[in-house]
């Protein structure tokens, strides 16, 4: 039977209002939606879009203070810049292609250039208020889902110039969203590091930096560094760099006009090339680039006119020029590093000796590992990775110019039973499953060669494609899915030890999560409730009435595929693995995974009492 062709006529052509288009296609404007569990979820992009406008004011010399508050899902941001021109308050936040960024004199080297940012925040918020204070007068406009609700007349004010924005994300778009304090904290620290002289206030905490990117590295580096941080500043460029004893790969923090370009771009590529070239010329040795850059931790910030990003969410710089028709990004960065890094090394011979020693050590280790790496790659091919250990998905994190729009996941499961249930119910487009065989090795204190010699680690590394860093990471979210019992918790710790020991950037960059699955199923003949905590269990019992059937899930394999689809679909609960910026990875792993010290024994005993109480309560409820 011939397939009926859908009608296509004048009625098929639709014209959407600006806010309707944003709400229908939010991913085009803010990347993935999410519920706030990941640092790049849309609710944080909303904050960033408003903050970027306030930062642009500071960059233009107007206002040295910004206050931010986040309470009960609502965000309030007040800057002390010039204030939106009062006659344009409504248009600036509700009319596409309207804004001051088109005037290159009013906003030079700013972040937002296409007049979309605050409009997207407005359209995606159930409540949005903007107030401008300017030269003794003020004006306020209230919106809901991008529609104007109320507009005040001009009024007199004694408030200082600036702009106030408050918004509450629409929970019909951002399902069950919540803000994670640590993500906002990191965002605001980045703003402070990149804008010396600016003071930010967030829920009572003050954020301020006097030494820019040097402060950024000092706050983010954990453990011992090989030499003092090199900090260089010039016109429209700043960099800080060192080599760490706790890193096996490269780690970069790159920024353009204050925007954190998490996916790098032309400026970061130019930096990596220029460092190798300058060091080769200084030592007059043809070092392998990988030996120069291994274990490097660096930050680079550039200011350019009319930057071109590869997406609206601005995670990767695509500009090849510093300014339209001006110097190329490569020559701009290379010229600066060639002059200033070379001068620094000549003036600091002790640092120069430390860098050379590190490069030679990297070279020695690379040669020692080369044979093992080849054998490991051959083993990965022979074990038929994509059929036995990995049930892959159809798209990957690296398939898009804006990877944040791809919410890809790799579930790491213990055994075939749990991986089988997830495999049967997963979204084959974006969700992959990796099955562990038994408990992984405790890798704490072991050298990098264990990654290649241990079959589980070798295959997991190959599945993630992270041998040479995160540039080709195949999944945005690496989800540890283990049982909620002692063995499951132990496997979770062993996997985290592996990642922190050899691939800490995977955790630091917010890619690692713990899958939350229900501990209980409470049901009667009419209704079923899945409970993730004892409190939820008690609430379900109260709701469903006397003597409901209660099941305690001790392992993922006990959850049927039909039930699992509820827990890895749109209502998935992911707990991010967050690393305290003040913590040393070595000290952290030594405490939990090193020799059994008296301090750790006391910690375990104290916490076992809590677990015992819980088990006794579970026995009581049957």
C-alpha cells in the first residue's frame, strides 16, 4: 500500500513569535536543559547570560560590584553599571536583534554580540523582572514566559545607576530543577579571576581576585607543583602555567572576553603550539610536543573584537583573527609567548631547569610505556570491545560543534545482570553501557602503566577515548551505576580512584556522575511509588494506605527492564561527583584508599553505627 503523502500548503507555513521559538527550541539558545545536576545545564546558562551583561559593564569601566542571590530556585542579579537606557528597557529584553552590543564603541570586546542572551532568559522564565536605574530615574518591566505582564512609568530614585534582573526558570521546561551551590561558586570565581578589581557578592560570600589567572590556578590545582606558577600579562592577553606532579595529561582553562570556553578553540590551540615552539627554541632541543605538554596546567585569557563562537552557548572559539582584518590569533598568541616566556626562563634559571627535568622525565616514561601501549591497543581490538564490554550508542559527545546539546551517557555497570537491564531500556541514540567483570583493581599509588596492563582499565579508557586527554571524550556524562550495597559502594570508590588517579580532569570538568536508583518500591493494587530514601518510603506508605507491598532493591539486577526505563529516562536522577577545590587528590585517595590508618578506622566505626540503625529499621518494616 502506497504511503500517504502529508499535505503541504500555505497552512503548513508557520510564523512564531520570538519567545515561542525560544521556548520551542531552547537547545539552540542555551544548549541542553537538564535539571541542574551538571555544570553545563541550562539553568546555569541563564545565570551566565545575565551575568555577562553585567561583566561587560565592568569591562567598559562602569561599576565595580555585582551582587547575586539564588534562593528557592529564583535568581537575582544587581550590577552598578550604566543602567539600560530607560526608553529601551522593554525592548532590550524582549525584541530580537536589539541591544547595545551592535555599537562597537559602547561595548568593545564584549561577550554577547547577537542580542539574544537576556531574551532567552526572559522567554524561558515563568517570572522575569528587569529594573534599570539611571541618573536618578528608574523603570521596571515584568514578564512571564517572554510576555509583558506589567510596565511601570518613569519614577524618581536615589538608587545608584545599574541594572537589576530577577528570574525564575520555567519548571515546565526545566523539570524538577535545582541549583548546585558549587557550580555557581565556580562560575563566580571565574568571573573574579578574569576581572581584577571587580567584587562579587553571592549569598553572603565575597569573590575578588588581585592576581587574576595566577589566583585561578592556585585555587584549582590540587597537590604539588614542580615550579612556581608563571604569570604573564600583556595587552588583551594573560596566561598562567606550571607543571603538576599529580597530572598525567594536559589541563587548560581558556577564556575569551571573560567567557569560559570549555571546548577550547583557536586561542587554546595557538597557546599549545606556542609553548612547544618557545621551549624547543629556548633549550635548542627538538622535544616531542607530548613530552613538553604532559602534566601542564595552564590558563589563558584573550580579549578580541567581535569573537566568533561555534554556537550560541559560546563554548568554543572559532575566530582566526584577534580583530576583523587584524592579526591572526596564532601569531598574536605566539608572538606574546615567544617574547615573554623566553624572557621569563632566562631570568629564572631554576624554573628553566625544573621544566627541562620534567620534559626529560616525561620522555623517559613515554618510551617505557610505548611498548605496553601498543600491546594494550591490540588487546582492546582482540577482545572485540564494541560487542563484549561496550554496548555503544549511535551519537557521541564529539559529534557536535556544540557538545552541550548532546546529553550522551556511558553507564558503567557491575556484571551482566545490571548492564542487561539498562541495555534493554536505554535510549540507543545517546546512552551506552559498559559492563565490568568483578571488582576493579585499587589503582592508588600505581603508575600509569597499570592503565594498559589491567584489562578492565584498558578497555574502559578505550571506550571513553581519553588516553590523550578529554578532547575526544566520547560521552558527556560518565555514569557509575553500581548496586546500593557494600560491594557496589566499594566498586564505586575503586572507579573514582581510577579516574582521580589518572584522569582527574574527567571529574574536575563535571563529567562523572553517580546513578541514583530507588531503594524501595511501595505499591498497592492501584498505585506504585519508587522511593530513593527512607523519608520517601515513609511518605509513600502514608499515601498508599495500610499494609502496602514493600520491596527493598539491593541490586540493580533485581530491577526489571520495564521498571528501569523510569530511572534512566527523562526523570533520571544523577548525583554529580564534585571535587573540593581545596582538597589534594593524593591526600584524598591516601585517606580512603591507602593503608588502613587509625583515623580511617575510627571514621568507619562511627559511620557503621548509622548503617546499623538503618538496617534495623529496614528489618522492622519487613
